[in-house]
């Protein structure tokens, strides 16, 4: 995809989660992997910018989404030792709400169409809709 490597440029959207921005006591491995997605997205986006690749890399971080994955909390074989916390997880779902997948699709389309977005971390929640994580100012790195 890199323009400086014969490609035509493009957009990459990585899927993370709000659990990648805050501690998630009942999902520590999931949370750690989603933190990694955000760090990777921001780092590779900075490299793409510095290297003038013509590729934008962003991340989408939805809250709970109405998918079959949410049903997995009802099954002990899926949750393992965290199964005992299923009621607390359900309470969190009630508190944060459950998103319709169409809102995530809208957010992704917005990121694809926004030529200025590179390294953006889009959050999607029932209470605030589509909005972005604000990070401190990044310093430009010379290679």
C-alpha cells in the first residue's frame, strides 16, 4: 500500500475496544491485547507519517457491541475462572449500554473518508456516540 514502495496508499483500521483504554478487571488478557492494538496503531501511524507512506492507520474502540460474543459470558467453558463474575459483567453492560453494530460501521466509514485522520483512536459509546481519545502532544521523530 505504501506510495513510496509502488502502492497507491490507503487506510487501515484496527479494531480495539474501550477495554484497551482503561483497566478491565474481569478481562485482563483481553484488555492487555486491546491496549497493544492501540499502541501498535499509534506507533505505525507515526511511522507512516514520518516515512510519507500515504497510508493512514486508525483504531476503533467500541464499548459492548450486540454480537454473539456477548452471549459467551453465559458459558463457563468460555469464561473460565472469570465465570463467577458474569453478573458483574452483565451489570457493566447495563451501565455502559450495548451498541448496535451499525454505529461501529458508521464510525469506520467516517475514518475511511477523513483524509486527516492518522493515528486516531475513535471511541464509540451509547452515552457519547462517536468521539475520540485525546492524547498528549507527540514529538516528531527524525530518522
